[in-house]
């Protein structure tokens, strides 16, 4: 392109020179023509140089423009390549997602196919079972059609009874399991209320003490001339001295157990001494009173020491020791209080409450029995007032007051003391019971259990606190056993009065025996 431009410029210059030469020749001067020729040549060279420079400039501009176009083309190609790559990646992602979706659909289809095949198997099995059931029902209907109306009615009732019995046993088991599962949520309340059901009532006290004398001749000496000895004894001791026809025995009667014990010691010392007159009676009673008071104090201190309680008020210790000479239903009240304290501490430890407070409340719960002959009112209220007066905590005072429901229990400690008192009083052997009543209770337990159909033998055991019921296995099923035990327990609760609780055990045994020859 540059050579073309130079050629064009040279052609233009040559034409211009020729024109000048021709003009100069026409004008008539060679010199002028030469000068003009030189000038023309110089101008031509200058034009050629300028043309060359212009050509170089154009060449550079063309090169720059070409480079810019190349760069732009390259950038456009790169941008297009990036866009293509993005599109390719997007397509690849879509393809992968489509493949994953197809895989999931394949898995779902496989699972559905497996479920369908399993359901088909179950349907086949159910179909076979229905066919078998249909055949059995058909056979049963054929057999029933030969029965009388009464036989069909009896068989229907027996079938319904069996179904109801099974459902009842299932309900009982489910209820028991539900209670066991939920017992941890309300452990303190449930245990306390369950133990509280063992509560028993306090109705009577032992108020007399018998004193043995070597011979009946001493009765006259005890009475004295015109009854002065017996009057002096009763005035000083505050105890009624009963002398009757009972051989070699006199009776002391008084509601105050400590005073009655003091009178017993004084009378025994008088009998041993042999000198019975008013002055000697007064002296012996004073000595006996000191001795009994010392025993009372020692008994209270020993009970507190055994229970690990060392900060009781001295008056409470003295009152606690007086319970050594108090009995309730033949049960020593001090031993009963110690036992209640131990029970309360064990239950408190299981329930996670303060063991020391529970033990203290249990030990002091029957304080009022030591002075209820002197103060009017229930012994629980009297004991609570005494404990309050000598600085016991309000929680302990309320537990003492509420242990016989004279005040509504509102804490776990209150119910624990109630439960410990009831358990100690109702355990086997704690209180006296006549042999006749004991035998009657055992016979009544066995009679209730034997009244049920299918019961073979019944044994009342554990002093009437457990009943073993042997049933006929061909008449009583496992489900029937659960219902039977529940029914017997309800009958015992409704018809009998008993301390504590009675456990009903239904035993169903089926044996198969064969001989190998």
C-alpha cells in the first residue's frame, strides 16, 4: 500500500514537472526551464519525503488500529469463552441434578415396589387367613345350628365372658404400667399418699397396773386400821388402790402412767420392807418418786441419744422419757416413738428430704400422750403445743399436730409422720390382738377367696397379710388370674377391717407328665 502511494505521488510530481517544462518552453527560456526544473525536482523530493512521512504515519496508525482490533477481538473471544464455560457449567449442574433426581426417583420406585410386593404378600396371607376363618366360621355355624337355643345362648355368653375377661386383664395391666411409668414425676406425693393408707385409729389406753403380793394377808395390812393406810397411800400418790378378791394381787388405777409407776415402786418397796404405816408410806413414795423421775430422765436421754438428737430442751427430754411408762393397745409408746423416728428417717432419705428433721418429728410426735391426762384435748394438739412452747421448729410442730389429722397435713414431712406412726402401729405383733379375732380374720380372708369359681385352695399367710390362692388351670387362664387377684383384693377392702395391707397372690400351675419307656 505504501509503494502504491509513493508511485501515485511520483506520477503527480512528474506530471507537474512536465507541465512546467512545457510552459517554460513555450515562454522561451532554457535557463529558466532548468531552474524551474530544479525547483520542481526539489519540490518533488520534498513532496516525496512528505508523502513518505505521511505513508509511515498512516502505516503506524493502521498498525495501531489493527492491534486494537486484534486486542478487542481477543477480549471478545475471551469473554465469549467465559460465557460459554458458564453455560457449560450450568448445563453440567442441571445434568447432575437431573441425574440425582432420577436416582432418587429410582430409589423411591424400588422402595415402593418392595412395599407393594410386601403388601401383596400380606394381602395374600390375609386372604388365606380370611379363607381359613371363613371355613372355621362355617364349621362353627354348622355345629351351632345343631345346638338348642339355650346351648347357643350359653356358648355366646361364655365367648363374650372370655373376651371381656381378656380385655379387663389387659386394661388392668396397662393401668399398672401407666402408673409405674408416671410414678417418677410425682414420687413424693404418690409414695406419701400410698403409705398414708396404712393409718389406724387411736381408741383406748391401758390405765391399770397389777402388783403381786406374797399372800392375801398383806391386803389387810395395806388397808390398815379403819383404812388409814390405803387412804394415806391414795392421797399421797394420787392413784386408786383397788383391793378385791383376786388372789395375791392388788391393782393400781390412774391415767398418769408415771404416777402409776411411782405408786407401783413405792407399794412393792413397802411390801418388801413389811412396815406399812402412814409415815413409812410417805417416805417410800418420796424415794420411789425420785427413782422414777431419774428413770424417766434417763429414758428420754437414751432415746434422744439413740436417735442422734442432742439439742432437745430438758423438759422435752423429761416428757419423752415419761412415755416409757405409757402403752397404747399394748404397745410401749416410747419404743413406738423411736420406731416411728427410724421409719421417718428411712423414708425421708428415700424421698430426698431432710433426714434429721424427719427423725426429730417422728420421735416427738406422741409427746402429748405423756400429759394428755393433765391437759384437755387430743394428744397430737397437746404435743404440738408443748413442742412449740419449748422452741421446736414450726415444721416439726405442725407434723406433730397433723399426725392424727387434727390439722390438715400440708407438707411431705406431715404425711411421713402419719405414715411412720401407722406403719409402726400396724406391723405384725406391734399391738395385741386376741387369738379369736386373729383366727376370724384368717378364716374370713380364706372365705372371700374361696367364694370365687375356679379357686382350688386358699392359704392365709404372714399373720393374715398375704393370701395365696391356688386356682384350677383348666378353668382360670392367665388373664383370668389378673382379674381374680384384683377382684379378691377389692372384696377384702370392702368387707374387712385390718391393719396395714393384704397382698393377694394368685397361683396358676399347669403340669404335663409323661413317662419314657
